[in-house]
């Protein structure tokens, strides 16, 4: 068999498998799926025969696979056999990290959010920054899971990342030192005399317990209303988000989970776990993702309170590694979490849209503001700009326009 024939056999079989998978997901008839495969084969044929030079079909195939996965799931990955072996070897190991939470955007890697107190947070990375390269390797067509592996390593070791910041047009190379970062505790205090302000930068089972304790403490101190700030909160599991939502709701559905091969599962509030029925406003922004989105969706759909701020990122799913015959694997969302009463329907599938598809749109929209860290010519953050950002964060409760709007909608003086 010639190498050219081998290329087409590999491309054809791979694309057939993936297109059938996509066809099943979107509910299209097999004939329609085969029609799309025919179009793909025609394009590959013309590339092979007429492109200005002999193309690297391995790269073409890899690009097609990653493009196909990104089109249906920005958190999906295709790992070749060697990459998947490394993934299995390290996925449960505790390794130092830089604190970047990523998804695929426009063929590259985009920042979903940054873990608080992490090296990436201290270097000024933020949501929607684009990662161009890691360790000098372009992230175009780089599997998301493999990028995560490259960013992890021994504590104290460094990794160079080329980043295009949201408000800067030129890429910068930034050296990040890997570290083990402790998630910050929940911050809770009374503001405006009668409003309990709870700031949640990260979520875990322990953080949910901290929130429950904070609610009870603030109520004893005289809190009549609550502002729950989950802006830039993107850590934690969906279970953490459901447990957090249950603290504010004693009955009704909090969320539900469903997939093509995963039976629908409703998550209903347990009255024994609810700790308050006072009015509440949840603050969100574009860096709110995952577990925190389930809280916002539950509060909004159940009319339990207000959601104030910006639309959330969109990330709440169950992901699974699906192995291939050659040892490669696809890491894919096999089920998604839905708000209690989703309102948007996918025209192609007829199914309701999940939180991962739409994010959570606040019923009270307020643009979030954040200070920007400046960098020197070597890509190092300028200390003065870091100090300015930290000072702004310290006074955000008193002067933050999103907090002020929440106080307004709760009927409290600003």
C-alpha cells in the first residue's frame, strides 16, 4: 500500500468515526452524515492534488481532528497514543501548576479563568487571554489535555508561555514558576449595615462548608440580605456548585444532567441542607465558570434572587476519555449540566441548551472592571501595577459598581 493510500485510509477511517459520532450527537440521519464525509473527502483530495506543495498529511489530519472537536466541544482533546500514556501516568499525580484554566478558542488555547493566588494570577493573566505557545511549542492544534500536562511539573521549575492579553495586541513571553497553590478561604463580612457579603474565589467541599458557616454567622450578626460574589470563580466540581446552590434553596430543582448515553438525572434541593431564605444577589462575570455557574443558574431560574454582572463563561459537563484502537484517545463531554428550567433550544438538535453552551446571563447586566497589570520589555510584571491591582481588590467591596448595583436591586442603600 502506497503512503498516499495510507494517508487516505487513516483520514477516511478517522473522519468516518468522528463524523458518525457527531452525526449521532446532533441527531442527523446517517445519509446526511455520509454526505458531510463526502464533502470532507473532496476537500482532502483537492488539498493533496493541488496545494502549492506536498502537504504534511499528518498535520492536516491532526488539524482536522482538533477543529472537529473544537466545533462541538471547546473542552475536548484528541491525544495520540504517547500523549495519552503520559496523560494516564500523570492525571492523578499531585504536580505543581501555574494556575491556568483553559479551553480551545479560535484554534488556539483561551484562558477560562485563573486560579487565585497562582503564578498566572500574580502575572496578570485573565479570562479571554490567548495562549500562543507553551515551552516554544505553538498551541495551534495542541490538545487541551496535553497543554495542561506541559504547564505542570516540579515545584520551583519554570515554563515560558507566549500570551496575547485581552487589552494588548502584541504577544508577550512570560516566564511562570510552577507552584503548589492553596485555594483562598471564603471571605465574609457585613456591609452597608445589614447585608452579608460573601466572596468565593474558589470552590471545593470545604469551601461549601465555609459558606454555610459564614451565612449562619452573618445572620446572627444581623444580616437581612446576602450578596454572593463568585466572579472569577472557576474551580470546583459540579457537585460543589449544586451543594452551594442548596444552601440558598430548600425545595425545587437545582439543576439536571443529561447526555446522549447518560440518562437524565435531576438534582433537587434538600431542605435539611438549606441554611437561609433571605434575599440574595449573586455576582458573576466572564470568569465565572463550572461549579459557580450552577449556583447562578439555580438562583436565576428558581427566581430565588438576582444575578448581577456579566454573562458567565460556560463550562459544566461530565468528561470521559474514549480510547481508540491505536492507543489514542478522545476526551469528550458525554453529559452536560442544565439550569433548572432552560429556555434556549438548539435548532439543529431540538434539545435544550446546556450551561456549557450558553453560560448564565444575569437578569441585571453590569460590566465588570478590572485593573490591568503592566509588563516590562522582558515580559515581567511591573511591581507597581501589581500593587495597584491589589489595592483595587481590597477596596472593591466599597467602590465596586457591581456590588453597588446588587445593593440597589436588593433594596439596600448603596
